[in-house]
C-alpha cells in the first residue's frame, strides 16, 4: 500500500471525489482521501493523501491556496459561475482603472457570504441540495482573508486575476462580489488552482500520467513522504 501525498492535476469535468475514486482504481487501494474540494469546472492542484497520509487531509486542507481566475463581467448566475442559470445581464461600462481598484479593494480580511451552490450544511442539508430543490436560505457571512490579489490581464468584459487566500474562500463568490462592487455584475468563467501549501502546479500529474508512472515503475518518485509535510516545523527527537 502506498503511503504519502501525491500532487494530482484535477482536470475539468471531474469532482474531487471522482479523482479519489479513480486513484483507488489506479493504485488498487481503498485508503485514499483528498484535501479540499475543487468544483467540476475548476482544474489544477489537488493533493491526494494515500494510506497513512490520509491522516493529513484536514491539515493540508487548511493550507494557503493560490488560484488564477477569469472573471466575466456583466453576467450573474445562480451558481456564480458560467455553468449556472443566468439571473441577470448588464452592460459593462467600467474603466480598467475602476476594475483594478475594485479587485484590489478585496485584499485583506473579508466577510464572505457562501454561495447556495456549495457543500456547506444548514440544518443537516447541503446548500447545493437545497438550491437544486429551488430553495434559498439565509447564509451568514464568514471571515476569510485574501492574502494577495493581482490583475494579470483586462480584456473587458473579462478580467484575469491571481488570488492567494485562506481556507474557505470561494473564488466564485469573490468574482460575484467584485462585479457587484463595479455595479455591472460578474461571475467566474474559469478557475485554475496553481498552489496548495507546498504543492505547485508544475509538479502535478494528471490521472493518465499517474497511470503511466505506475506502469513504468516511477510512481514512487512522485509520492511525498508523510513527514516531508512537517519540514517547516522544528524536529523533536525522542529517546
């Protein structure tokens, strides 16, 4: 049985649970878990814990994450991304300077209202289950923190930005809130997670690449040992 953490590149169309299920088939072991949900439309870094490494799932889920997102201005949907039902469309009459100012205004502490289409639970039911049943319930704003945010490109109505944030931050909702601040609405068009803690995009492997590494005997080189996650902490030797 493999033990440790492997940096999986989650491709579009898969849920995080799909990745875990496929990894169980590839490695022929049941003890596998992921470290933080990515929406099916999102792609990028998803650390997957194997064997004894599954004890680290909650710890790794708490790590800082970095994303590259494309915000589409002028459109609001029920899911706060382009996969949802259109709720409103607006003309986009904003300047690049106004866009940059609005984006940068979210740097730091930020009270964010979770979207209805999320896995958070209210009275024992997941919000997305209620949303699919046509129900909307009041959600309390939660404190999150945008550690770093920058605008990479503006080609209105699209804005490409890079965001580093704490656990529990919804980038879809950030896009929605930026659109609201600009007065023209907005939603997320695409999302790429480029980093989770020490796990970076350049080191990630797709499921098909993991299968190839398994077949040629090189997969062990891509599995991070459990204790490697704790290298940032001082060592304690017990006798």
